């Protein structure tokens, strides 16, 4: 009895002409004929996974997106499923080719704009918030209670205020008060207090944490004022009293924040931070390219984009150095990658 061959139209997606694999757009069963690639599936391939289109010998690179994504750990035949069972990442020499893919950014015919908030110092915000920031995980609940108090009904009298936002985290207690981790935490908290999207900040501490309020203010040059109010739970008399005091502090900030109204401003004031959002087999062919195109469009209008999760760059840094506008810019990225490699080696195992 001859085997049955199932033919499905457009069952795969080819990302680059030189790729060794294509991407399954739906579940593929053994015996499925992929007409566009002139091959038959040997294995079952889940949607979003890779299907080999050519033979790859053990130890040879496998390409997707036109780039090496790993090396075959065994001989791979056309039609086989390519995944962690027969593919592994290994270090290999990369050609940084600084600047070869830099493209001139054409000035748009018409400057894009948005409705933003212009601060007195000239900075432009996309939101007008009041923040409730915890210095330590122990005060996170208080920050959330305060923000939750300000329901849409209670904010109805302040139409120019976009919300009361809790900023919480899981550290700040059992930490070296003079260590690198504390430095980063304090810089991050101070960054929120100065962030253009906040009209005012209430900072909530516990009192006995490693991240002491006085040390935080001293280290980051913060000063208490009408729009920056520090509160300590143990000094205020407990959770309920601290929540009440923080609510009162926010209420005094609301009229000031509400004085600011949106106005039309150039898109060049926009800064976008990108973060990995839970990758799957389709991220690299759907969300990521769409975000890339959107970011290129924003940059063409003078805006700024930050690739904030630097470990995600590791292994693909040579693609970014090709778009570096100068050797100095490329060197900054390469230095960070080398630091990361050294960190991984020092902490291996």
C-alpha cells in the first residue's frame, strides 16, 4: 500500500531565500507535501516551528532570517522538524561590518504630531500622572491602596490628570545598602520622581528597610516639596494612617497637575522603550517586524527608540552594528556585549 501524501496550500513561510528552514503556519503531519519547497514532511511539525528544506550536516550552521541561529547537533534531512532536539547555539565569529546597513533617513513631507503635555521646563509628556512609589517591597501594598482610592469618580473633577499610578517592586529590604543593586534601585526610583509623565510623586517607605528614605534622597539629590512627598509607615503609625496621609498628599497635588492641558506637539518628543513581551514562534515574523517598522517611522520623524532589554541583543549584535551611524556608537554596543560575555563566564554554573 502506498503512503498517502497530503497537499496543503501555503503551509509554510519562507523568511529569506538563503534560509535552511521554513516556518510552519499550521500543524504539519508526516507525509504533508510542501509544494512551494518541493519537499515532503518527514516529521510532525507544530505551527511556528522550523521545517528543514535542505540537508544540513552535523556541526554545520542553520540559517533563519538569513542569519545563523544555531548549529546542527546531528545530520538533518529535508522535511525534518528542526528544534532543540537537533539544533544548538554555539559561539561563532561575527562580522560587525559597522555602518554597512545605515540608510539615510528622509525627512517626512509633513511632521507627525500628537497631543502632549508641555511641562514648564520645556519637556513634553505623553501622560499626566501622579505616582505613588514604594522604596521597598514591604510598602508596595500601601502604594497600591493609595492608587486604588482614586477611582474615576474621584478623579472626575480633574480631567487633565490621566491617573494615579502605583510604582512597586520586590526588592529594597535585605540588600547591601552600599552595593550595586541598591545603586540601581535608587537611580530607578529617582528616575520616576523626575520622569516627565509625572506631575507629582508620593514615596512610601517602611522605615527599617535597607533602602532608607534619607539615604535615597541624599544619594539621588531629591528634595521634599509640594510635588514630592516622602512618607514612612513606621513613623506614620501603620498602614491605615500612611494610606490616609498619602491620599491627602495626592489630593493636594491634583489641582496643580490639572492645570496642565494637552496641546499639539511634534512627534520628535516621543521616546519609546522596547521590552521582550513573551516570545513565541511567531514573534520574529509578526510583532517584532511590525514594531521595527513603527520605530523606523518614529525615528524618521525625529523620535527616539530604546532597546531596553540588552541580553536580548546577545548573539545578534552584529545586526545592530551594521546600522550604527559611527564606529563610536558600534563600540559602545560591542563593549556592553563583551561585558555580558565576561559576566556569564564569571557566573557560569
